[in-house]
């Protein structure tokens, strides 16, 4: 079990205060309008919280993985739509931290340190879970690469200053032909498309874009040609627990709002009936278990030991819990749940089981890791 340090508890309290002041009072309004929450970027700018994953040597906060999870959980508690903007921007930074050189890090991080955001362009029409099916190409031409193709379901697409875009530099090499590039907003040929209108996370910007003969300097290649799949998978390993953190926050908020309603519904009694008490207990057990799974994988990451399987477990378990707890909260509160923000929480939770790798794909990752291991009992039998 992970125990937060005094510093982490202080950061948690600061994040909780920010969320109570800047997110919770406005979340329902932006959910109804579907408008992007640009005000939040300005409100968060003085704290540099959008740069919490950037190391201190580049001007960021340099928070470790567990501390980032603490912050993301609080943002998820307030509104997972708004929190997804933060999580997606960190996602783009991770690729640069994993594979970027010093010049790329300083150039890429500069606008993010100034309160701007990033985006991660991997998904394409017809290439969601199967990244190797992507058709976007990058052709070397002198000192440039020329990118052509399209990307869809890209979080922060319309508002990001810098984008991490994955494209095939060798269309015949499958996964080994994928490469990663830094593309700045406003580059000629980089065309922003329609904004998606979604069931949940409605204030989070999700959009399509096209790349039509986009010329970028060869210096914008991240790592080497053909390393794109490796960079993407390592990045997603770090991103999936971040989604788990948002999910834990959403699950806790759903439970808290449900309990608040119970106090209003049963003002003359100390507690509702046992059947409801048992359900609330099960919901709390799920939330607490999810939080510990989350803290465990973040602790592994901070210890710099392999955590790919645990990353998939955290994403799957935490988001399944968010869906279950928010659904139970709506059911237990009846018409109130269906017409209040509890309904928003349930809508928001659904996509968490889908993006950053569907939970079905995560179960394949987990199962393959389990099958690849040799159980201790088998080793003992062979030794005997």
C-alpha cells in the first residue's frame, strides 16, 4: 500500500482547492454547451500544473508519476472532460521525454511551460486498436519530411500548439516502418477538421485533422526512423494509468454525490436501509481498491522497473470501477441521478473503457503477459 508523503498531501490539497474553485462550479455548464474550457488554461497558468510532467531542468514542476496521479485524481473528481485536457497534454510530453534530444525537449516544452497544450496524433480512420494499419505517410525530401494523411479522435487537436504525429516512413515495413514527428500548429498543410460532439467528456476538445503536403524539418523526427511504434507503446504505458487516475476521481465523486443525496433523502434516520448500505460499502471497496492499484503502478514507474502489465491492469480496473460506481450511483438515486450531474459522470465514464486502448485490448495485453510468465509452481516441479 502506498502512503503519500507530506509534500504529496500538500500538493493534493492544493489541487483539491483549485478544482473546487475553478472546475466544479463550471463543469455542468460546459458539459451542456459542449464548449471548450479555454478559461481553465488561463486559470491554471500561474501554477504551471500543465507542465507538471516536465522535469525541473527544463522549467517544469518535475512531479514524479505518483504525484501526477494524485493531481489527476483530483481533476477527475471535478470533471473528467476538463481533466482529459491536462492528461492528453501530458501524453504528448511523454513521447518527447522518452525519445527527444535536448534541442527538441527545450523547443517543444517552451510553449507548454507558457500555459499552452499539446496533442498526441496516433489514431486514424480505420486504424484505432491496430496502429500498424495507419495510412499517414512521411517521405524524406532533402532536409525535410513531407507528411500526408489524416488523424481522428485527437484530444486537444483544435487548441494544441504542438502535436506528436505518427506516420509511416516505410509503408512496407509494418510496425517497423512507423516514425514519430513534432508538428507545430499553423504549419502549412496542417488542416484542422470538424470537432466531435460526444456522449461524454463534452467540454474536452476532440477533433479530426488532415495533413496535405506538410513540410517539416528533418530535425522534427523524434528518435530514429522506424522507432515510432516503440515510442508510442512506451508513451501509452505511461498514459494508461493516468486515465486510471481520472477514473478513480470520477468514481469517488460519484460515490460522494450519492451519499450526499442519501443524507437528504433520509434526514430523519441515521442511515438508509441495509440493502443500500451494502451497496454503498461495495462501491467504497471498489474505489479504494482502484486507488491502490493506481498507486501501485505509479510506484513501480517511479522505481523504474517494468510496469507494462500493471499499466494495463490499472487502466482496465480503474475505468471499469468508474463505470460500475457511476452506474450504481445513478440507479440508487433514481430520477435525481438521471437528471443531475450523476448522469454526466456515467456518460463520462463510458469512454474511459474505450480510449487509450480499449479494455478488451488491455485484457489481451494482460493475458499475454500472464501466459509468457513461468509460474513458480512449475519451476518447483521441474526442479524436483
